[in-house]
C-alpha cells in the first residue's frame, strides 16, 4: 500500500485521497512563516514544557521512577502525546535528530509506565488506581489514549519513536478487551479516541479498532455518560448521533466526535453516519460559526450556544475547536469532494486558528474573541496571549496542526489533482506518480496564483482548483491560449474550476482571485452584532486595533459607513506584526456621553469623520494589548 | 428608642428614616398580589423545602440528632435563615401561628446545633470539623452567619422565635473573638455578614459587631482571600474598597458588600465609605445595569462583566442580585435622600425582581435573561422557572424581600414624609406620630396617584412625592386649589415634588405620572443590543413573547419602526398572567433565509407589516415557554 505521510488517510471509499506531507513543500507566505516559527520557537518551547508542566515526570512516576506529586490535570498525558505528534509531522517536513531522540526517550518512558495489561494513564495509575474506568464522564482516559494512538500513528509514518506504536497497540488492545469484547459499555466524556482508533486501524489493518470506534459512536445518546455536573448536552450524550441536528455542548468534544463519525463512515460506508454529520455541519455553519471560522459561543462549558448566539466579546472560539473543526472539514472534504469544506478550512485556518499564536510563536490564545474592550483584561483566558496554560490543551495542538499543514493543501484522484489551499511551493501526486505542480503566488496578500504543471502523467487528467466562495469574479488565464485572454473561471457546483486535458510540461493556469476588500453583514438573527459590519479581504477577516488608529481616535467610538471606500495599504514590516496589508477607510467617530442609565429616548447621533485602519485579525494582539473589534457599528 | 419593624434601621445619621412594615399597608396592585401569593403559595412551599432540601436535617444532625448524610451545598444553612427572615417580616404583616411555631422549632434546632463556643455551621460541624475557618475563600461560614443574624434581628423585631437572638449573639460573639480580637485576619469570600453585623449592632447596641463589620470591609483588597479558582475579581479582593471604581466579580457578593459599606458609613460617619460606594453605583448604573434593573452579565462566575457588556440572551441578572441591589439602593436612599436610588429600586422591583416568580408563586427564576430563543431551553438555570434549585439561594431570598416590601414604600424626617413607591394603601409615620397618608392609585397600570392626608401633625410639615425620571410630564392637582387647576409637578434636583404647609385633614394631592408608552434606545457602546429598541411604560419594561403574537408571526422575525404608534390595551385577566396592560404596535416581519455562512455582502431587507404585541417583562414565561425578547431590532 502506498505510504501517505499525513493525518487521516482513509480507505478507497474517500472521493479524494490525501497527498502526504512529504509531497507538498510550502516555500513562502504566511503558512511557511507559521511553519518556520513553529520549528524555531513553538516546538522548542513545547518540548521544554513537557518537563516543566509535569507531563513527562507524571509518566515517569507511573513507571516507578521518582516519587514527586502528580502535576496538573488528569489529562496531562495528552499534552505529551500532541507534542509527539507535532514533532513526528515536523520530522517528515524538516527532520531533526532532536525530534527522533525525544520520541525515542518518550517511547521508553511510556513503555515503562504502561501496565502489563496495556492500560496507560499516569493520573489514574499514580493518583486513583482504584478508579480506573470508573469515572469516564470526566476521566479523559480514552481521550488521552486517543492522542497517544494519533502520536504513534504519526511517529510510525515519520519513522521515529520506535516502540511507540507497540505501546499504542497494547493500549488499544486493552480498550478493545474492556469496551468491545469485555462488555463494559462505558464511553469517555470527551470524544477523541474514535478518530484515533480509525487511524490506527488504517495503519495496522486491525479491524477491532474500527469496530470499537463504531461502537463508541453508536453508544452515544443512551445516557451511558454520567452527568459530570455540566448538564446533558456537554458530552453530546443527549441524543444518538444519527438523531442530533445541531452541534451542542463542549465544542471541542462535539468536533472531535464528528471527525470520528466521518472516519467510521469512510471505512464502513455507513451512509447514515455521513448524513447526520453533514446535517450538523450545515446547521453549525448557518447558525453557530463565527466569521473567523471559530466555534463555541460560551465560556460556561466551553460550549456551542443556541442558534445565532455568537457574541464577539465573549466568544469562546477555542484554539482547539478551530483545530478540531479543520480535522472534521478535512474528512468531509475527502468523503465528498465538496469545496465548501475546504472553504471553511481556509476561513478557520487564516482567522480563528492563525490568531491563536503570536507573531513570534511563543505565546498562545486559548480563547479567541472577536472583540476586546479596554477594561479588565487580566482574565487568565482572555487578555493577552500567554506562554502556557495550566490546562495546556491548545499549544501542542496548534503545533501538531502547523507541522502537518502541508497535508491539507492538495488531494488526488485516479484521474487528477485538486488544489484546495493556495501556497507557493510544489505538490506532487506521491511516490513514483509523475504529476507534479509548481505554485507561484503571493497569496493571501495577492490574488494571482500561477499553477505550472512541471511533470504530467501520460494521457488526459484533470487539474481542479478551488474557487473560494468569497471570490466574486475570478479570472483564469491559460498558457495555451492567446496571451492576455483571461476568462471568467466558472467553478462547478462543488466549488472547483476544472481543466481536463492531456497536459504538457510547463503549461500554466493563472488564477486571479478577487481580493477586492469587502463589507460583510451578519444575518439579522445574530443578535450580538446587529447593526454592525465587518471587513474582509480574500480569506482574511480584518479587525480594528487601537494601535493602528490616529491619536484621539478610539476604536470603541468608530462607526462605519457601508459606502466608504476601503483602501488597501501593503506594509512590508509592521512593527511587532511583520508583513501585512492594512485597510483604511473613512469612519464616523461617535462619542456618546456617559452618565445615568444607558437607556435613552433618542438613538445616538452621527459623529465626525476620521480615518480608521484595520489589520488582519490573525495578526492582532502583537502590539499594546488595547481595544480590538472585528465588527463595527454602521454609521 | 422607637421600634421600627423593618430591615435596615440606621442611626440618626440617615437623611431619611425608614417607616416600618407595621406602619404601611398595601391594599392593591401588583405588590399586594405578590404579597398574597407569597403568603399563600411561596412561603408554604419554602417551609416544606426546609425539610426536603436538607437545611433543617443538616442542622439537626449538627445538634446530634440522626446520622443521615449532609445534604446540599456548604451554604445550605443560609436557606433556612432567609426563610426565617421571610416569615418574621410576614408575621409583622399578616401574623400566623404557624410562623411563630416554625421559628420556635428552628430556634430550638439551632440552639442544639450551636457549639458551646458559639460557632454554628452545619456543613463544617458535620463534614469538615477540621476545616473550620480554614477555607474562608469558599466556606460561606460568615455568609451563613450573616443570614442567621439578619433572621434573628427580623424575628426579634417581629416578636417570634424566642432564643434565635441569643443564638445569633453567641455566634456574632464568636466571630468577634476570632476575627476582631483574636487576630485572625480572614475574610469570607462571600460578603454578607458585614450588613448583618451592623443590623445586629443597631438592635443590640453592641459596638464590637459594628467594629468587626468595619474591619472586614477595610481588610478587603489586601490579598487576604485565597483564590478559590475563580480569579482575582470574583470576591472583590482585588482592590481596597475605597480604591475600586467599578463593581466586579460575583454580582451578589459585590452588592451585599456595598450594603455593608453604606451601613458602616451610616453608623460611623466615615464619608470615604459612602463616597466610594456612590462612585461604584454611578459606574454600575451607567455601564453595567440592564434596562430591567438587573445586574450580572456573565454565567461564568455569576459576574459583572466589562463596562457595557450587557448581553440580553446570556444575561445572568440573578434574582438574588436584584434583591441585593434593592438593599443597597435602599441604604443609599436613607443615607442621601436622593430619588435616583428609589428610581432604581422601582426599576429593579418591577422588572428584574418581579420576573423571578411565576404568577402562581411556586416557580422561580435563578437567572433573568432579557431574551429567550426557542432552542435548547432545557438548561437548568435558564429555560422555564423551576420550583426549587440545588443551589436554592434565590427562592427564600425572594420571599424575604416580598414579605418586607412595605418597608420600602415611604420614609420620614423630623419635618415630613416621603413617598418613594406608589401603592394603594396607607402610610403612617410610626408609633404615636399623628401623620397618616392614604394613597389611592391603580399604579403601575394607571398614572393617577391620589395622596390624602388623613391625619396631620400640628404645624408645617412637608410631603415629598418621588417623580420617577421616566415621567416626561407630570401634573399635580391640589385639593385646596380651584378644581381642574392641575399644574406641572416640578421635582427638585433630588427627584421629589415637595409641598410644605400646614396640612389639614382630608387634603389631597393628585399626581399624574406620564404613562405614555415609550421607545427606549441603548447607549451605543452596549454592543449586544445595538440597532435595537425596547418599549417601556411607566416603571414597566415590556417584552415580546411568542404567546401574544398572531399565528405566523415569529418574535425573532420582528423589527420595530420608532415611528410606529404604541397602543395601550388593558386586559382584565390574561390567561396564565392575570391583570395586565398589553402594548400593540405595527412591526415589520423580516424573514432572512438560512443557509451557508450567516455573513453576506448585503444587509437585510425590509419586511411585511404585522401587528406585534408586548407584555410586561415581569409577567413573562407564564404561558408556553416560547421565544421572548425585550429588545427588538429597528426596522
């Protein structure tokens, strides 16, 4: 079987097949920058934290080394597993002896920590050995196991961490013995292991892993998860997955669960699983997704809210939810070939996800709001980005996604290649396959994308290029046409512009996506941003930060006129931020005096005209920590 | 000393002196209805719950009777204390042998439970005797003690529950020994005991109680309260009270603390305490108060939010916060004589507070949002009102306020009477004092208030009638003028219309408050209701409930035109609700289709005209549990 080095490698039932990390090279643009920063700053910080935060010491303790107290949360092991997955993908992309060494040492620690029967969880082994599998509603035992399985699959594909796979298989075998053949009908309160079990099945061919994943999914909604005190919706146990119409409860749990559901569909062909997941996706997109692609409207329970409950200031939009959303969308894209999933990956990637990390890669947001007022910013999970968190689920999760980003760029079919995300670099179809593309672009700062066929297989094949839904008028220029004969690039219903032909080496398609900056209005049922407008350009959502405004202009006083022109201002190196494109526009500065109850018999008046400046949302909070708004009131 | 039977009876430093519950009789209108329902339905339910919820059994257990497990939260005792306070005030208003019996039995249980040294807290005595006063950040030991002190003061004033006062004094003495003279500098994470200690000082003259209250207040902001995991602001220990500019953290804690602060000022004359409390009041009113008078914008931490963070859907606006706010405003009113505090009492009373209880008095809201969407209403603390709660702080708190409502109607000075809240009934100045008013009114349904001087003291004295800030044009007719010669009633800067004269028996002032229904707009910095308008009439905030709309008209589709006329529609008995005044208006029904991301390049279009019907907010959720909105978008 062909070796695809990347996450989520489904069976042939997928409409599209992934192209591995080793076959896509990203040479420039923000994604290359994120990968460089991840390599140089984030991953070294993460590796250091594996000692400091207790993740490795806890596991050593479980293996009988040392006797310090257990540190951190009961899911502390998972930080290490995500970190291991991050360095595995990074090792495929840009090998480092350090990564292989770390993985080897970690594998040895895990081998020693693992019980002879395969069980492995440092918290329960050290702190609560009598409660193993007895409090699954909040134990995170299978959640941690899932992250270990994913790390082991990644390490095996990357060829590092000898022994990790064996540990993972023993643990998976233990889960199978207890929960599949052993009659224990427990389910972890935090979904994650489902998608991991399917991946391990894909790697090993061991069908009981897939069966267990399917069982865990089918068992939800029968009241098998005790209430952990967070209510019925929190762990998605309120309804069988085939009956639930809308994502609810803890957002990361729901989104990981969906990945597992689509993964099981991809291997078993159970259409009812794909259908229910798509139904919830459609509801989520229409009613529970931020303009940044983020999900999760409530701090309380880190949860999805009601339909259209999308407050910008109290948005939770957890970094992990952005990652989980990208995982889910990727599986739906593979399963269906529809560009709307790649569109949402792009939106989430460039906004909710990218905002999670500082420009220098050593500070992270857990929560990604769309507004910051200038009081009370000391809240631990709001305020500024932080180097680490007591609950550090996000930073290593961010690192594993960034390390694997090239795996999300393109896919292949029997008869062609599909480009989903535009990055400068090269894409080749895989081991020995002759198709090879070179992509030249300054995307997302510029809309011109030149795709050159550097190598082509014999015979007809099809190149499919995603036309993002936001691109109002896309032009395509073909190198075999007359010069300058660009034409409207009409995408198919699936969102792809397709050219099927017998390609010759060096032939080029020039795509011009429409990067005209645009005003965007919210659906009228989104109460929290009614009467507001946002600015977008290409895949980037913009925001107004206090740092970019003229002296005396307060972001909270600004109101935008939809008629005002949006001026594009490229900046080579904005201090603290780096390369960017700002947008300037005329705005009204409206100062409504404060005093007495803030409810009056007259609406507020128009203000004086000033220039307001917006910066891409993903680059926010790299200056002074002042006010920020994605949505501004309409003048 | 004159016996004033009511809560908060300050020293002569108060500008206004309270008139006790026994001297004000409310004979009609909503307040009389609430008192009747409280008497007939709520209090009986509450007394029953004192057994069922564990409050009494826990205390019996602490006294060595029985050996069942401790039930409920660590502050379970406080439910009983609030319930006792409720029946004490109710016993003044409408005596019942049952109340006296219950108070006597409870006093006996408390006597048996109290340790010889005076300590009393069933949770710590039964469950954690080794942790007494060791975890004050969340123990609620002083909080519970405070409620016991208040109950004992009320019972002593009402003449029931012999023995309660002795228990309370022993407990207060123990607190004094430990925390005033004993060198323990601990503070309870939940303020409450401060105002209670001052009240007990007022009743008993024991000055160490006042000193301890002052000490506890002065000790805040020095990091003496450990972080209970809720962050630095939660328990208001982030800054000394004299330095804090804005209310923060857990709303009920902040508001109880403010009552204690004003109470200490009232007894000691420390102006800096009054000043800081007024400063925070002004900030709270301008930036952190709902149109309903409710406070608390976040479920997370049951907390005040940032300035202007006032989401209607996720409003916390806890019933207990409304009560605590009324307590604070009442003390500020006594301390300053300014009508703005009585204005806010009225707003909170008729809206945030009154909404907490169902029309039949047996169901309660813990949280009082200004909007309910029609999905996911099963949330334990949202959704419909409930008979009781695991954390049942609100229901007995509601009962004690309703039982004492007549204490908030009027006050007196050396030279006059002040009427703050308009209710049909009688007010007399107190024991042996000759002044007696009769008030005839159908307020708040009608704006005509007739105040008749039934008895008058000799010499000149002043009648002061509050003119609510919302009354645009108030007329006054005086019985000693020519008939029909009503004149504009111009209030002074303090908000009162005053008449000073030598009154004769039977003289009448007819006040006509302006009950024209009005459109109200939010300050432009309140993001969550931007572009919206609300409807008010007199003190009542209105809301749109699905139950009142014509078939096919969805509340969530409605948009209001500020030009549309508001029609007043009195209804003698609306099913489930009782007597009310509805408001009808033309509205646009705008249906914006759902599908894809809810962010588009065009704002929504105008809709078709329909009739929309609004009902007073305090009467909501007495029908089918459907959609509700206080704020509607502007068409």
